[in-house]
C-alpha cells in the first residue's frame, strides 16, 4: 500500500471518528433533555452522513486505483461517485422521514451536525505536529 493510500485512509478514519464523536455528544444531550424518540432521529441523520462518507472514501479509492489511470476516466468516476452520494443521501433521508416516521427536525439536525465533521477534518491534520 502506498504512502498516499495510507494517508488517505488515516484521514478518512479520523474524519469518521470526528463525525461519530460529534453526533454522540449531541445524542447524549438530546436523550437527557427530550428522550429516545428525538435521539433516534439524530442517530439516523448522523448515520446517513457517516455511511455516505465511508461510501465516498470507498469510491475515491476505487476511482484512483483504476488500471487505465487516464485522467478523464478518473474524473468521470469521481463525478459519478459524487452524484451517487447525493442521490443516496436524498434516498436515505426520505426513507427515515417517510418510512420510519422519525422526527424531521431531529433527522436534519443529526445530518447537519455530523456533516460539520467535514470542516474539522482538515484542521486535525495539524494536531500532534509542531
């Protein structure tokens, strides 16, 4: 495994760890204040973001390890993966709101809080360095 692949994997896992930490703190606070129903919506919204983050990482790994290594094919794969991620987010959020009948505010809040982990991911690259 190349250095770039190891660094990308470490960054992806660190970002997922940050997302898990953020949503866990919010779920614990919401459980203490509002109960299990609201917390279930937060958990589902956070799980959508974490699942699609891992999916994006997997797609990026596949697209960058292609055998043909042509730039147009790689870019097309990256755009296709991004489009599929957005469609997956919409489908999973609709599933939670319509089928599972979760609280819409909780699902969206869980999604947004966990999505904010993308902002903290690049900041953690400097942690532990002088």
